[in-house]
């Protein structure tokens, strides 16, 4: 959250909660003192400070103010603080402030994982991570429509204008504390837009320490970065720190794929394809280019890649997306990807290329359209050699199925398909 350079770091016990270092308050510096060298956008680990009850003097004048603005009510920054989604700190203007003024946001709100209820060891935690300019309140539609008898929603609230790797480290630290306290055996992650980059950075860097993260689902994540952010870095007089990390060929985006996701974490990709189309702009979901959202690097690791007729914003409020999400989390079993609960249907897809594709195998897509919903569709991106693979799960129902591939014409179109619970269909 600071510019590159050398810093002294201190901590004090604010006994009277006035955000001012007063004369009778215990304090201590890091070292005696010792510089902390901060790299550009980097994370400095192991700054450990032990504050004694008394007797330590630090090189900071009494009366120093942490912030010139004191909130009317000080909020807990302990991981697991319980709040409602209608809490004022989750207001839209605060989400925007977290993007445009990340340092000021952090001074007032910090970054934290919030609960809606007391921890229940009988329920699986689902950690929701919002995207740029968002807040936990944006997940209300999902939270209101998951099985709350089986799952407990958690929310990572953070300034989205900050460097992404620093936020992934903050996430690591908060989850580390929660794991020490509750010792939960498994958890799932659901992340929208830039939140998916935070989640992957966390899993790539610290996933080996968190084998209990069993499932990760991304929603409209710009896996290949954003050219608009790159333009902002080059031309804007004031650069938002997270723009630096969003540059497609930048160090952060490149670092996400030097290591694969942990084998203990199953990964599914969700995205939308409804957006702007014109000769001067690449195809997009209304905000992010489809080439970034459908980057082949994360696709190669995903168990399934579902694409919906939604845009970047509507995908968080879509009935079809929610149905697919619930189908996955209600059937998921980390041992084999399926479950005896079988709340969804599966199909085994078989297809072949004719002689004209002797040397080239284009990536095909399967399109499922529910027969009772006119404008709904789910597109599943496949690899050229996916013929014979079991696909799913999908919400049970009747569909019209078709296939498409670049520079190819399918032999059959709009085949009827019925998926029932625990059923595997062949076509």
C-alpha cells in the first residue's frame, strides 16, 4: 500500500481507540530500529513486532495521528467479523472508493474476511471475492439462493485499486488466522472478475499451505489482463496500482501461469459472451475482451468452461448461472469430481473430424439450449481431443444440443437431449 523505498515500521496499543499515539500507550518498533525495504508493488513478509506492557520508547512523537479522519464507529478488522450485507461499509460508493482511492479505503476499512453468521463446523465455507469497484453486497443474489443448511458464505472485502499480489497476501494472512482458529477441513472459492486474479495469485503462491481449498470457480475473470488498464498506465497522469498488474504482458499476469493450480483444488471457469460488437473493438462481455476471459492458459487447467448469454455485470444475477453454480457445489466431491448426491446430469460426448481436418483440429464448442427458455444457452468450450470425455455436471432438464468449431460445419444440428439426476447421456 506504499511507494517503493525504505521504511521504519512501528506498532502501538491504542488503548482508548482514538487512533492517536498517546503517552501512556505501549509501543515498539521493528528492529532497534531496522529499515524495511519495500519493492515496487511487492509484499514484505515476517515483520514481527512484540509489544510489551510498558517500558519501550519509540522514535515517534506522542500525539501522532494514524488518520486525520476518525470514523464514528470503529470496525473490527479481525478475520471472521460478523456483519450483514446491508452494512454501510459495503455501500457502492465505498467499493468505488476502494478502486480509485485504495490507500484511503484501507486506512478506514482495512481488508478483511467477513461472516454473516457464527462459524458452523457442520457447514462448508464458500469464500466470495468481488471484482474491481465491488463489495460483498454484490453477491446477495447468490447468497440468497444457495443451500444455507450446507454452506456458510464468507466475503473477502479489499481495496481493488491496490496491487493484486499484495491483496492475495492479505487474503492468505486472513485465511491463515481463520484456519488456526476454526481448523475447517474444506472450503470453496467463488470469484468475480478481478477477484479471480486475486484468488489464483493466492492459490499459486500459497495453495500448498491450504490443501483444504477444494473448489475454485471463476466468474468473468480477465485471465489475460486488460489492454485498457495498460493504456491507463502509459497515458494517465495518475495510475491506479492494480492497473499495473492488469497489463497483459506484465509481470503479474505472467506470474500467474508459471505454476499450475494445486492438484487439490478443482477449477471451473464461468464467463459471458453478451457484449459490444463493432469493427473497432474486440469481442467482449461489455467490459473485458473475450480473448482475455477465454485465455487458453487457465482453460487448460479447468475441468469445465461454461459460457452464458450474459454480460460482465448481469452474470452475477443470472438464474442460469446460479443454477449451474448450485449444480456444481451440490454435486462436488473432491475425490473424483462427482458425487453420490448427483443433483445434476452428465453426458459423454463423442464426436469426430472428417478427412478435411487431417492436420488441424480446431477447438470445438458444445451449445446447450434449454427447451423451455428462449434466450438461455450454455456454451462449453472443449479441447480437440475431448471426444469420449464425461462432461458436467449440468442442471437437469431438456435441451437442444449443437456443436460449432472455427472453420468447420457440423454434420448434425440441434439434437434433443434430456439430462436427469445421476444420468449419463451419450450423443
